[in-house]
């Protein structure tokens, strides 16, 4: 893959860097094979920054109802993540902390070429159109202290707006402000709508919730066949599954933690794993998922943990969020009422 440089860290892996790709090397043997259409590789692991140092006003009702205080700043958390070896950062306009992320990047001294920076444009900006999207990306670049992002995504498929938003991202990609572009929270039907609109650059990524408790196999298989790399948010299900009987039993048998079992499942499936934590020791723990494997039987057990009601909950959240924070918030105006749930 080209020249490599060592980057020793607590995960025990280095970073191989060449002119066209960043490939994370695990013990000089693990090479993620998720390559972007633009030929920049997708790191196998990325540090998530949602609710890190800042909780958005329209975050989930469970959060908005009470937990509005943050334990540490995003700058502190991202500085820790970079110090223990993370080189890919998953960010977004909605997260409200990109300036703090930029401070951590600047203080780290890590060369820009060794970092993989992702951001997403939010629904309110998508609704406003091209000028607003351009202005937002310029703000993100200024916050990060760089002149390009490695990946820029449409955060939600806003009805009647997301196709034009993606076509703006195509222009920004051609201008060199983003190396790759893609999607987040797109259902199969949203992707088909986008693809049939006459886009010129196929999406590199679809970032969706993926874990054993929301394993939408038909959807995942569809995007894989389309050549779209899948990034998993809520890989660890916000810690809500750490006490699950099956997860705990497998963790005990492997001598691993429940978080590592969920993370390894994600990696072993071939999805980009995006853990997040505000605690340095957990950041290290979450990253130790590469030098061992789950058995076929263990993977099958984890595959079976998704219950029918999980698909219903997913569909309800999708309908709620595609218009979230826009002028059509809390309405079903334009929302697809029949999507592939599983």
C-alpha cells in the first residue's frame, strides 16, 4: 500500500500512509478492506464525538429530559482519544463541538495526513440549500484548522431536500473541500431515490445504527452489494446492552468485556466501528478488538439478538428524524411511510 510509518499507541497498531489512502494496520497483519470509491480507505475504527462535551438541544428525549450536564469538554476527550491511538474522528454540525475538536487536533501535533476527519451537514442547513451548506462546510474546516475533510455526509435524508444537498456535496468534492462524500441514516428507498436522480458520484458511505440488537440484514446486504461502505454508530448501544445475558456469557468465555464483544462483532462483520467514551480507560478498552476473533457460533448467537420490536422502534425514529429541526419538524410531510426496516 505504499510507504508506512510507525505510530505506536496503546492499541498496538500503526498507521500506513500513502498518497491515496490511510490504512490502519493491526499488528502488521490486519488491513480493513473497506475502500472508498475515491480510493481513500475507511479506517476500521473511528472515535465518535456525539454528546462528547456538548449535548444538542434536540437530542433524544431520554437525554433532553435530564442529562444535560457534560462531564468533560470535547477538547479533553478528543485529546485523550488521539493520545491513545485514534486517528479517525466522526463529527457533525449537529454535535455542536467541532471547534473543541479542532483545538484538540491542533494541540496533538499529529500531521494532517495521518488524520481522517468526517463531518455531517445537519437538517436545518440541508433545508436552506446550497449557500448554507457551503457556509457550514467552511465553518467546519475553520473549526478543524484544515482545508479539507476526508468525508462529508448528508446527516438525514430530509424529504424534498436531500437530493439537492447531495449534489452540492458533489460540487464540494470536485472542488477538493471533501475527499469523499456519503450518507447517514439513509433507508434503501432514500438511496434509490438519490441514485435515480442522476448523481455523478456514488456515495462512499452510509452511516447507520448497527449492532446485534438492531441487525438489519436485508438493508446491510443491499448497501454492501451497491459498494457502499457501512459505518456503525451506536456500535456499543450506548452501554445499554452490557448486561445482556448472551453478551456477558460470551465476554466471560473470551476473557473480554461486553463492550469488546459488541465491538468485535461489528469489526468481524466488516463494518466501520465507531465507539465513543469520555473516559480514557474506556477508549483504550473499546479499541482492543482486533487481535482476536469470535467463533462462528458466537457470531450467530449475537446475530439472533434483534427482536421484532427493534424494527418498529427504528421505523418510528426514522419518521421522527428526517424532518427534525426543519420547518416541518414533528410532521410527516414528505416522509416515506414504507421503507425497508430489516
